[in-house]
């Protein structure tokens, strides 16, 4: 049966490749990107029933608008893949004074997921792209008073994403879709890896294939609240902080407090 699947950051890299694979399997793919021109190119490349949505995930009002647009054109969303992420940016501080890496990698996918939950069925899935790079989250990143290097911001943002994944999975229990964090594999041949480390990277198919599996396969059907490490090729433990339910709850509460302050 054909599924409707939204993939953020799907105009290039692992997001675009995953979209191509899913579309080729007959699924309806919803593409997202910041650039209308790149989205149009991706849409033409994929064809079929694919749809495209423009949004800058560093702007929380854009995240809200994206969710509204998706809901307006789709009664059901079977799978949400929160793939969009950033590492190096020219200006790491948003107009609201927050770390842009934290907003895009941690807060935006949280907000988008919460807003789209009403149209994601209980048997649906939310797949969050984590990373092998994970570091304890400084609570000040959610108040705008922490200043981090690129690598620090990225590692903290990916652990933050993993932690709220664990928390939301527990909060929803059997009353919502599976929430799964996935490290698609380290040093894949993406634009981000090239910009961050100056290396070509490994075959993107390794990451795209595990995202397809996370979205569709029975192996992930009962994996809500778990972390899949594709470097090991199995479900594994993330950073130890994400195994502490109280810490996960505090991260989710800090994100909610940030959103309450920012979205008025």
C-alpha cells in the first residue's frame, strides 16, 4: 500500500536519495527545502505524485507554516523523516538570538512533529536523524545564552534530538506513532560532511537504505523510543544521557519553554 512520507531537507544528499528510493517504490513523497529553485529541480527529478514545500527551519514561524501546508493538502501522513540538519553556517545566531544549529537540528523537528501528530496514524512513524556525534546538552542552548563551536553545537543538537525522541515516544506510548532515532552512518558523502571535514565521504546509499527501512520495514514497527546505530548495523544505546528519562524530560521541557517564549 502506498504511503505518504514527508522528508525534510530533501533537495540534496541523503534526503533526496531517500526520496527517490521511496518514490520509485510507489510512495507519495513530500519534499521540503529552503530553496524554491532546488525544490523544483528535485520535484522534476522525482516526478509522480511528489509534492514540494518551501520553509526555512531556522525560523519557527516557517515550521508552523510548513505543518499547516502539509495538513491542508494531506489528510494522512504515514511517515515523517526529520532529515534536515546543519553543521557549519555563516552566522550561527538566529534573529531571535538562538543558536541556529540547535534550532534547525533539535527544536524545529520537535515542533514540526508535534504539529503534525494529529494526521500521523498510530501505526505511523517519525524517523529522526541522529548521529554518532553526541554530547551532553547545555541547558543554556535553549535560552540563547550558550555560545558553541560548530562541532559542539552539532553534537549537542543531535543528542537533544535523540533525547526528545525518547521522551516523546514514552509520552505517546501506544497512543501515537513510533518515534525512532537513527544514526544513518558516519561520514556519508553529503554536502555537510564535505563542508565540515573536507572529505568525500562514504556511499550515501548506506544511509538512504536504512532510512527506507526505518520508514517501512517490520524491523522498526515496534521500535518506538529506540536508537538505531547504522555504524553498528543494529539497535544500540545512544549517549548515556538519553537513557535517563528525567534528563530527557528536562530537555523536552526546555524546548517547550523556548517555544512558548518564541511563538506568541
